C-alpha cells in the first residue's frame, strides 16, 4: 500500500477568478501577509496556501517568495494562458518555462537568452524545468512568460519558433526562476483562453471563468494523487 506523505503546497494565480475556482466550497481560513490575501485549506492529506499574486512577473516573484518563506514542499501556478497553436488541447501540465522578453534588443531583431544570464555573446536559452507530478492524461507544454498581454500573431510566432513555446502567460517563468533559486520544486497547470492574436482581449474575458475552472479542477485531481 502506498503511503501518502503530507505536503505543504503553495498555489499562485495571476487573477482572482483563477484562485476562486480552486475548491471554492472548501472551508478554510484567510490571512493577510505582505499585501497578499492567502487562503489556507486542506486537500486530501496536504496543506494548501493559495493566493492571487496579481498580473505580471514582479507580482509573481513577490507571491512566490512570500509563500516560500513560510515553508513549502512544492509551489504551483494554476490558471489561464494563451495558446500558440502548437499542440491540441485546452488544459496542460507545464513541462518547463522560459522568459519570453529576456534578452538583447538588436537592430536585426530580439535575441533571447536564459533569464538571469548575461544577454551578451552566444545566445542560449535553458528552460526552467518543472518537477514531475501525477499523470492525469493532460498533454505537457512549454510556457513563455512576458510582461505584456500578447495580442500579436507575429510575436506569438517568434515565441513559438525561437523558444519552442506552446503557451504564453505573464507569471509562470518568474515563479519558476525564483523557485529554482530557492531550491523549491515547482509545477503548473494552465488552461487556454485565447490564441494570442487580435481577438485575445475579448476571448480572454469571455473564457476566463471556464478556463480557470478547468485548470483548478485538474490541480485538485493532481494534488489528491500526489
């Protein structure tokens, strides 16, 4: 018989609807810490602390370090993303993450580098690898994170072709980079709202609630299986 070890799991989302979709009827407690509203609850045998960081990489970094300071075994990001059209599906487990706007702006175009390294000389991009989590039948994807909401097919193609990205958001790679510095395993589940094109603004708003629910329910299932 498999013995399940209780874990302390932190969960971060970019917007409130994504956080609200996770176990919405589960009782718990809420605390205010470092400008964040953190909901504490139990799921299966695990202790969960979930918060909405706010949009963007700085907010994700702040939330990651705040949750990690209390002691975690795993940090997760759940919620929504734009699709870059590379793989079929509408909900994904993240295999790894890259910064989509880190590098050097040159006259011949933008050159990507691994976030945190010198953006000079030969260009290399090493993704931030997610840890293994239970397989519930979802495809694996690479996500690129940038401090912009992507509504441009040509920029989407750049991320797809130069970085091998399947999805795009504004938080995940920052969480992954910080988790790596802290020696903290990270994982992510993202459901798609839009196709990173001219219609993305409206599509995101139209599809946010349902996509957030898909990601949250997948996260609930995965956590219960850990």
